[in-house]
C-alpha cells in the first residue's frame, strides 16, 4: 500500500515539472501579444471623397405641352363671287400681301364705272350750283334779287357739295370691293389645304375658310404648371442674384424625347389658378427656324421650378440613412477622421442630391466607402472625379 502511494506522489511531481515550462511559454506569448496590440496603430480606411464647390443650379418641372402657331390667319372672302383662279401652291410659303385667289372682277369693275359716272355728274351739278350761288350773291349785294333767292342758291350749293362727297365715298367703296376681288395673304407663313377650287362661289357669310395660313418660324408651347412650383421659383429666385425668374430659358424635348436645339422664353403667365387642379397656364415662345415643331404637336417643356446661385450637390451614392430613415453624410474632419452628420436634402438632380442644410462649401464628403467608416476613424482619402450636371 505504501509503495502505491509513493508511486502516485512521484507521478504528481513529474507532471508538475512538465507543466511548468508550458505555463511559462504561454505567459510570455500573452505578454508579447499585449505589447504588440499596445504599440500597433489603428488601420486607416481608404475612401473616395469630393470637396463641395457651390454652383448655379436650376431645377425644372417637366410638363406636357402643345405647340401652336405664332400667328394664324383664316383666308375668307370680303365680297361674293365666282373664283376664277387659285394663285398659290398648297403647303408652300407665301409672303404677306401675296395674291391667293382671284374672284371674277367684272361686276365690281362695272360698279366702279357707275360710281365714277355718278361722281362726275355730282361734280357737274356742283359747278352749276356754284355759278348760280355767285350770281345770286352779286344780285343780292346790289339789292336786285330777294333774300329768298339767295338763300335757295346757298342751299343748292351745299347740297351739290354733299353729293360730290357722297359720290366720292361710293367710288372709294367700289374700288375697295374691286380690290377685294383679289384675295391676298394678310401674313407671311405656310399656307395649308385649299378648301375651295376654281368655279366655286365665295361668300363672306361662308362658315369654312378658303385656306389657312400659319406663321411657324416661331411657335408657342402652352403648358400648365402647379402654382406651388411658381411660388417656389419666386422664393428661391429672391434669394439669388437672379432678377425676374420668368427670364430663365425653358428647355424643350421633342415628341421622341430628344432635346430640342433651341430654348424658349416665357412670354405669358396666367393670373388665374384653376380651382380644380391648382395649376395655371404658361405660354412659352420657342424659335422654330427649321419648322421642326408643328402646330398641334405634343412636346415636353422643362419649366424652371427652383433656382439656386450657390447650391451644393452630392452624388446620390454618398447619402446614407440612419435607423429612422433620416439622410446623413460622412464628412472628413480637419484631423482626417470621419464624422457622420445629418443633412436636409432637396430634389434629386441627375443622380445628385441638392443639400439644403447641414453642409458648407469647402467641406469634404465621403462618396465611396462611407459604409466602412466608423466615428473618429482615420481615413485615407482619394479624390473622386465627378461632373454633376447643374440642371435637371
């Protein structure tokens, strides 16, 4: 029994002697790791950044609009008669005062001749009445004739003079009717389809015009914009260097959604707001030298809604959200660390957010790798090449 106890004690001491070196080795390793962790520097996070520079920004409402001609003239006859000639080519450009239709002038020429004869007769009667008046005046001065005879001669002269004036006016009217037998273009423009051919009876009381001329070297685009957008434009324009916000250009997109080569200008803004839609009418004048925009065509007009002279834009991917959904940005501090900051965002402009509050010009924003940044963590920054569009 004693022998067994002696053996167990010997085994215990042998085990202890074997464990001591192992424990010493583990202790040394722990001390070295602690020293390494204490002396190691925190690792910097590599991110892409962009420095905020203020720029002029105009925010647009994209609104549907319809094109209308600058001027439209319906060709209607001023006198009745049979159309003898059509003097234009349908779809061609006609100048102002160019002859378009010729109505049979024979009846009107005869009326002119009759009016001329009536005027000649009235003038002859006036000459006769004047001679009688002068004779009666001489005799009345010599007390040879009565005052009644002189008064009659005076009245006859006045009537003859009035007859001449009436005949002259009648002749002028007949000449106008003769001139109106040739129907002329009141404006310069493109003439459309002719609704009456040679041999047709033209009448001023007709409901259908003979043709329609439209001037489209400049056109109108009529749109309707929300009154809230108009108020927002005025508020933002008052805080910028811009004077009248209605002088801003209006961009046009064609029916194929392609940018139109020429910008328009607002020429008219309605003063009444539609009570059902809350919108008001706006008329935009657009140059159309190539006749690309045709009356009745639907286009899209980019009407200014907000304007900023010193706006700050950040790429859409730079914006993060906290747990409550509020937008925030990671700002690079002067010490080179990252700082999360809540901001107020405006509209999204070509994949760039307009920052209204919470960001200042000259500050550096992390736009790539911001999800890896912790508060007060050192950052290794590299500039990101971006060219945000200043208009939307």
